[in-house]
């Protein structure tokens, strides 16, 4: 037999250097290589000569030519009798029944144009279209989906009426066998089902959902079917939503680690009942709870309460599941945050497992701060980390500091971090220096203000609830430096920059009562030159004749928190009514009748933009491409009305701010705020203030805190007869008390 061992480069070179000896006709029984000749098998001879001939240089070449009795290992011709055909693609003998593409349309062999002849591209494109249509028509659902999409083109138009009737027609077409389950994953027919779920009657919507429930797990992982699940969550009844969650049992961990399904799973977890949430978390505890749920297990600690010997194995299963999700970087989920918090609390005694988990999640801490449980888990990760992991966490949150500081739950993590760090210089450099440029944005946010207040007045019960202070102070046990020393060092470093920011934008720091309270807290703690610089700028703003502030200090309500709806049909009917009003208003603008549905609550536009699938043209079926939108005239959008501006001295909240500043001002040395304010008050402004009840109380507070200011105020009013008459003629309580204090009218 011919040896099939490859010849190394050294052996080939040796053969070339030394010519082969003369071959004999009669070979010994032990000879391996059989030269060419009658009946000889030439494996390495490709020369064009006859049998037994040598190539150039005396070496044998590779010969694949067929000959009588020759051994053909790779014969693609299929014509030589007795040849060994290992890979036969020619369709000759032995090829019958072996074509794996048999029954599918084959590309027609187009003859290449002769040299110099121009290619007919129109004919070439038409052949491609015909082939594509032939391939589509070979599917068993082609005719059904074609008819359904024709009706869908009418249904998607916003001017179409009685859409529920059209949905019934589409359902009759698609409700043949398992057609719905087949077409739900396609990019075009998935949109048909989305529209059906939106406009169907409640009974029909429930029936469609029932047919899709057995395939929910696959749909959640599909690029296009996931949008049908979103429609079921949005427009489905509470019973349908409950069945959706139940249909996911047994696959929770796998879906939590899927890039598409993880978002849907998080949405379902947030809308699930408390018992369903417990069952979803149980699947992270191990395979034991994947198929069978235990009603007595409410949290992770309940799983090993009666069998403590199982604690190590259960915690190992939870850690493996969390590591699987962390490796996919899909930790931005309420479900994962809840399981993570339970695991960290259960691992207090096992420092080794805790350190491994903290190290794995250190880079993902910024994504864990979107929920309350995630923020608590992030705080525990930071407290129990090594110095190296702490530096890694701070490095990872640097680029997200502003978002974290202005988030409902993220700011709690940031305050806990500020309260636990021993290296105060590194704290200022890594955190405050990055936030100082956005100080106005920070103070303008209800959560960002708390971060600034903690930097200036940490642990102050006038700013923070005692329970909040107690929870944050738990981190002091993980530091080495004294609490008061740490807080003093941080404040000394940020005192001057904050005072400078107030002096440069004094009007902003008194723009509404909420920001004014933060300003009052800052003035209560800063000292010396920084204090004088800040109050000088603030007094000039307050003494302006046209000082106006925003009356709506709380700001607009957050738009992302919508009330959960119960009556889906009422909401759809209201949206339809609003669209009809817009349609009547826009009828004179000459818009096309077939404009695409521009419903405000429709996410289909974002979905189609993400897909960007090229649709077919002229292939015998309706096309589902986006309608070309004509450029519309710029319309004045209904923006939320701006908060009305009122006089700053008359606003109730700002009145409290001014009294708070004046109360703390009496302890100051140098030029206090009250003296700066009285010096900046002109006669015209003072005359206006005497006619305002709250302004009179501010002046009364000002003169009560300092006897020198009382004398100055008496002198100023006595010199101006108009001021004396204006104060004496007022009947408000504040004016009467001020007149009595100044001795006016006696």
C-alpha cells in the first residue's frame, strides 16, 4: 500500500539533491514506493508524460490523470470505471439521491457575455427577482401571509375606520393550523401580529395571546417576535400578563443571560405579583426550584433555614448563575439586583466567596444603581471590597458621576461612598472635581441637592431623615479615620470652590426656594473670606428692584413615571379620539391619505429603524416598507408652560430661606449678610418692601439680630419722610410690628 505520511521539507530537499536510483521491474515484498508502469499506482505524479515518466529535475510530480488501473482518490469527473470517487459532485453514477439541495430552485446558468459585449443588467436583475420570488413561493405559508399583508396595509393607515373588523379578517386568514406560530418570528409578519394585538377586540386579543403563549420563551429571544411580547404586555389584560410570567417558569436564568430577552424579563418582573416575583427569584437558587416552586421559600435564607448543610451548595448555585449573567454584562435588571442583594447578605460569613463576587461585579457597579436593591448591593460591594477593588469601583463610576448623583437610588450609593472613604484628598479629586463643573445641574435636581448637602452638612438632621443618616453611618465601620476628622477634611477642600461658584452665579442660587434652602445650608457652614464673598453677591441680587424667582420650585413632574393603566380599551379609544382631532386640524395642509400611523405611544417606528430590512419590489406580493414622509411644516409644539415668575421677597418659600440665613448670620464676624443687605437696599426698593407683609417681617428679623442695624434702619427711615409715611400708613401685621420696633408713629 502507498504510504500516506506527509513528507517533510528536509526529506524533499534530500530527494532533490540526490537523484533516485534506477528502479527495477521486480520489487521486493517490503518495498513501499511503487513506481509508474503497468498496473502501478502513481500517487505523486502530475506530469503530462506517460506512465512511469519523471518530471523536471528527476522527481515525480503529482499525477491526477486517469488511466487504466490507476488509483484515483479525488475523481470529480465520474466517468472512469472502477475509479474511487470519494467526493463526487458531478452527478454521475452513484450521485443519484445524494443532492442535499434537491427540490430547491437552482440558480439558472446564465451565459457570460462574449468579450466586448455589454452585460444586460436589467435582464440580470429580473432573473434575480424571479428566483427570489420562486424561493418565497416554495414556502407553505406564502399565500396566507400574502393575503394577510394586503389587509394589513389597510389596517396600518391611521384614517381607516373599524379596525377591529380588519383584525378579525386577518385572524381568519392566519388561523390555519400552526401558521401564527410560524409567522411570528418573521420581520414582516411580526409587524402584522403587533398591529393585530393593538387594534383587536379584547376577546380576540386574548385568543391571539393564548395561541402565542406556548411559544413565549422562543419569542422573547427572537429579534422580531420580541415586539409582539411587548404588545401583549402593553395591551393585554391582567390575566394575560399573569399567564405570560407563568409561561417563563423553568427558563428564567437562561432568559436573564440573553441579550434580547433580559429586557423583557425585567419588564415582566416589575409588573408581576409579589408571589410571581418570589418564584422568579427561586430559579436562581438552584435546579431544585426550576420546575417546582416552594411557597414557603420567600428569600434565599429560607432555602437552608432547616438544612444548614445545604447552604454551601445553594450559595454555589446562586454564585454560578450570577456569574453567568455578569459575564454577559446584563446586570441592569431588577430581578438580578434582588438576587444579588440576597446573596451578598447571605455571604457575610464566607469572605472568600464574597470577595470573588465583589471582584466580578466591581466593573458593573454603575449598572446596578438603577434600583433600590441594586444600590444597596452596590454599597455592600464597596464596603466589603479590598482597597484595590475600591479604586476599581471609583474608576468605573467616574464617567457616570452626574447621572448617579441625580438618580433616585444612585445618589444614595454616592453619599455612602463619600461617608466611607478615608483618603479625603482622593475623594475630592475623584468625585467632587468631576462634579464641580456641573454644580448648577446638580443643585437643580432634587437628588443632586442631597449630595451637595451631604458634602457641606453631613449628618445634619435638618437636611436628612435620622433613619437615612443611620443607614449611611453603617459604612463608618469599614473605615479607619474618625468620622468628624474625615468630614472636616472634605469640607475644607470644597469650601472655597463652592463659595466661588455662588459668587459667580448668585442669581441662580436664589432662583427658587428649593435651591435657596441649599444655599442657606452652605452659608451656615462656610466661614471667613468665603462667606463674605458669597453673601456680598447674594445681597446684591436680593436688593434688586426686579428680583424674580420661579414659583413652581418643584419643577415639572417626571414624564417617565406614568400611572399604570387598567382599562386598555379606554386608553386606545382616547388615543384614537386625539388622532382624529389632529387629523381634522391638519386636513387643510394637503397631507397624503396613506401616511403612516404616527401614534405617540407607538414604538414600532423605533423598531423599524433598528431593523432596516430591505423590502422586495415588484415580486408579486405587498411590500411592507416605510412610507416616504413628506417634509411637514414646522408646527408649534405644545411645550409645558413655564413656571410663573413672582417677586422673590413675596414668595413664601424664599421668605423662609431669608429668615434662615438671617438667623445664622448673627454669629458671624466681619461683614455679615444683614449689613450687606441693608447697605444695598435703595430708597425705592425699601419703599416697595414696606408695602409687603413678608418683606416687613424680613426687615424686622434683620433689626432684631443686631442693635447696630436697628440704629441704621431708624436713621434711614427718619431721613426719608416718604418712607416714614409709607410705614405708618400700612395695616399689615408685619408693618405694624416693624413700626413699633423702629418707633415710627409715636
